[in-house]
C-alpha cells in the first residue's frame, strides 16, 4: 500500500512538471480548457439537436431517427448508426471520412443498439468554425444531440484533446495554431461515470477509454500523461453536461406545467 501511494505521488509529480512552463498565446495554463457552451434543441425539424462551442470552435449536431430499415452490410438485429460530416466550406475529404468513422464507432459503443433493431439513426455534424480540438467538440455535440432526441444510451461520453509540445510539456484543449505546431496530440473519449445504466463498479464505466486517436509520435509515458490530464478534464466536463441536462429538464417541465 505504501509503495502504491508513493507511485501515485511520483506520477502526479511527473504530470505536474510536464504541464508547467507552457507559454500559451491565449494566456491559459497547461491544464486549462477553453470555456464551453452547450445548447440543446437548436434545430426544430430534427428529432434532436445540440450545439457545442469550445472557445472559437463550434459544431452543431442533428439527429434524425430511428427510421425503419438498416443500411447495406449492417446487422438488421441491431440499430444502425449513420454519421454524415459536413465541413464548414467545400466538400468532404479524407479527414472528414476519418472523423465520420471515429464518430460512428464512438456512438455505437454508447448506444443501446438492441432497443430498436432494424432501424437507422442518422447524425449529421455541421462544422461552424474550427479553432482546434474539432473532433472532440463534434463528439460532445453528437452525444448531447442523442440525449435531446431521446436515443437510448448506455452512458454519456465526454471527449477532450491533449497535446505534447516539442519541449515535452503536456497541455490541454489546443487551439488550431497549437495543434499545428505541437509534436503530437491525442483525442480521448471517456465514459461519463456519473450517468450510466451499466452496473456499479463496471470496468468500462469506471476506468475505460472509449476512443483514443493519436496524431504524431509520443512515448508511452507521454501518452499516459495525456490520459491522466484528459481524464481529469473529462470529469469536469461530465459535471458540466450533467448540470446542463438537469437545467434543460427543469425548463421543459416548467413549459409543460
């Protein structure tokens, strides 16, 4: 027990050292994310929708369905998730297709696919502005839109981006310029343990990483430093999402009354 305690202290000290002395253009500290604004029900014709703004990055997600029938090569005994990524300008390219794939796999892992078999739920992601950490913002917007649409979920998920500078320092939630000038960065998606239908003590619920996408090259220790910082930020985001859901539910009840 004493050795384990010393190991935790050592890991925290290493993370603190790696997150110090990062000179950021916007004045944020290494472990400080940009302000977040999430609004649900922003599109009236969609079955569910949400906007997610993190700093100057903003994404709108719309959910349509579930509709009868599944896509080709999909399992008709389960619900099908379809993701369509729409860039701010121009046509979709290789990066957009990669984002669609990552987003689809992430949403499939949190949706209860056995509840509405042989149906398709479409999620359309519209990029409003990209100033860094675009994919995590899109994942957060899509999850909020699924909640708004009433799609059955195992649990919520929250996404965050961590970067490693050329100096070896780790920092959170980069701007677009920071993304372009860092040695490597990783997109991380964690389950929100505060809102889950999984059994208490479930390994996936308490400790799992739903999605991890790394760009660039980093050592294993640096990766785990990013995971540690990202997990702490994800816990804060989980609290924010939970509070926003309670506020929206309270407003809906007031209108119904």
